[in-house]
C-alpha cells in the first residue's frame, strides 16, 4: 500500500497557498469588507453568477493569496484542458452531494446500493482528475494545480486505490447479476397475506407469461420463473406511493441480504472514501469560481481587450494607478469598441470629483474603478493595459437606488442615511464610489451636503471617486482642501468626462470642469444655441401668411 504522506490534504485549496492563509480567511482576518451588495452594484454578481457560494467569500487582502491565485488562473487560461476537466468533475461531485442529501433526508446511512454508488462516484472523480491533469502535465506551472496533480497521481497509483477498484468490481457484480427476486408470501386461514419475504436472488428475469400460455399450460410446478399473476400492477392509475413502497421494499431486502458485506465495507467508506470525497467536495465552490473567472478572461481576450496582472503595492500606500482602464461588463455587452482611460490616485488627489455631461461615461468609469479593485482582490488580472494597485480593506458604493426606505425617509433622507453607514465603516485603506449621489434634491442643497461629505472622506483619507452632475461643486474644492489640510486631510481634485464638438468622447480628463462649455456643446448639438434659435424663428417668419 502506498504511504499516505502528502495524501492528507484536508485543507488543500486551489486558491489559498497554505493552511494558515485559509484559516485566516475563515476567521475573517484577511477578508475585506466587500459585500454581495457591492458586487451587485458593480455588476460582478451578474458576471460570475455563482451557484455554490457568494462572491464576497473570495475577496482577500493577502498578497500571497492574490499571487497564488494569479498562478492558478494563468494555468487555467494557458491550459483549456483544465477547464474541460473541472467541468467534467463538477457534475460528479454534485451527484455525491445530492446522494448524501438524500441519505440525510431518509436517515438511512446503511444503504448498500447508495454506498456502492458513492464509491463509484468517488472513483470516477479521481479518474477524471487523474486523466485530465496528466493530459496537461507539462503545461501546469502554478503551485495549486501542481500540488493537486501530484496528490491525485499518488492517490490513483496507490495500492489502496487499486484494491478499492477491485473490491468495487466485486460488489457491483453482485448487484449487476441480480435479474429478479423470488418472493414468498404466507397466508392466514382467510387467505390474507400474513408475512412476506425474499426467498432467493436470481441471475435471470422471470417470464411474465401471456394469457394463451396460461390457459393452455396450467401446470407451473416445474417452471419457477414464469409469473402467473402480477404482484403489483403498474397500470396508469397506480399511485406513486404504491410504486415507491415496492421499490423501498426491494431495496430494503437487498440491503438485508448483503448486510454482512455492507458492515465490512462501511468502515472503508467512512474512513477512506468519505474522507477523500470530502476533500473534493470542499473544492466545489473554488472550482466554480475558477471556471467563471477564467471564462471572463477568455471572453475579454476573444474580443481583443487587454488584461494585466497588476503590481501589488503595499496597503499603506493606498495606490491605484491604471492605464488603459475600461469597464469589462460594458465591454461584454456592447458591439462597438469601448474607450479606455487612465486613472491615477496620487499625492495630489486621494479623492476625485468627476463631472461632465449625462451619458458621458461617468458611471462607466466609476464602476470600472471598483471592478478593477475587486478583480485584483479576487486574484484575477484587471481590465487595463498596466496597473499598480494597493489592496483595499473595503469597497463601498453609493449608487442610485429605489430602496423601500424612501417611503419613510424620503429620497434625500435615504441617501444621507446610506452615506452615514459608509462613514461608520470606512478607513484610510478603503475605496468609496459615489455615482450621482444627492441627486434627489436641488443643486444648492446637494452641493452643500456634497461638500460636507467630501470633507469627511478627506478626513478619512480613503480613495474616493464622486461622480456627479453638480458641476458647481468644483468651486468648493479649494476651500475644502484648505480646511482639511489643517488637520491632515487628503487632497481632492477634479476629473471631467469630455465633449468633442458636441459629441460625448467618453474620455476622462484630469482638469477643472467648465459647466458652461458642457451646456454650450449640448445646446449646439440640439440646435439650441442663440444663432440656431434665431435662425429657426426667422424661418418661421418667412412661412405662409396667416393673415391672408
């Protein structure tokens, strides 16, 4: 029998490099405050659409974990055979989980047929992994899949596994040889069934016998395999309960016949198979996450979009530098080429106020920033040409919502309440994204509250992007920066979603906004400039004479 050595991998993971990092994650020590709500707001939940877990479970601030995952994802991208193998493995593992669920619901853990089925599924999962991983052995570079390959290869080559296959063949052969059972029924004085039981298990099926044969041949003494009357007719009107009762009675009889075999094998199932199956079942959420993440990368690359693994800056730097940044959710939905932008947080700006025309790309770049930060902390490459990013201890969003709270508080009250909740959780290492916040009130009131909010985020020191329709807010920024500098607040700067000859360019510029130029461009586009209006009025004056 092969030694167990490296086979004891209860805490093995494809997305955590060691047991210590896995334990820290389970204890929430390295898990950032990035909720499923934020994933929904950014559109990541729709992209991943996980069935076996929530995306919030996979975010991390640990640089070692991020780098380990980057290797795993790169292996997936470089070796399509890995995706095929994992896709083949998932249904098998789901069958095992369903089998266990049914056993738990029934309360019967001594089912011979179920036990054999679980062993078969376990062996099938090991064989699937062994064949699939070895087919791409030379292409695997990352530590995660390399460890799994070594583990599965050693397991598949072990004497224990070979013996398990041989014994399974013996067990399943017994079941496959069953073609019928002979049932005996004792009757009481009134010919009512008193007791019933299985007399024998037979290697051939009984013959039903048609009506003519029964009439012509009345002597059945020497033909024990011909049926003279159905025990339970399975007609159209037969109830499902009666059918289930017969099936349950049969399974119970089989289990009783093989109870001695089951007892000797249950120990193997419990101590070996179940333990090894648990190891694989624990990987199900990880496997789904890896498949969905790789699919995202493949779709973006197929459309010609850049992806890069960012340089991971220390958390204390609160860095975010992305060149050629774009929103992957938008890139996958539109047919036209998307416009990339550069976005850099530095000593002159920890906070940006982004203004510009409606539908000019403000919301798109706001989400792109959040998605890039989130993808980095999932261990994925980010949607940019190159990037340098510090892990964030939390991502907080304040996007337009139709929350029910507006009934009680009013829209403005609801917006302010949500902003207050962010301030209760934010730190200097956080990322805050606000899109058209405070749009539920007039420009004067909104600008006043927004200025207070900006000064608050300046005091917190967190990276912040405030996308807004309030162009006049820029006038408050020098005053806010002067006040906040007195107590060490971080500086605020402005970004502008550009216009080019009245058309939205979707380019983001680091400059001061000019509300008049936006209005002028839009007025020109829609023929509402002074010259256009006068021209239209004059043309009306030369129209038909209404006084005639």
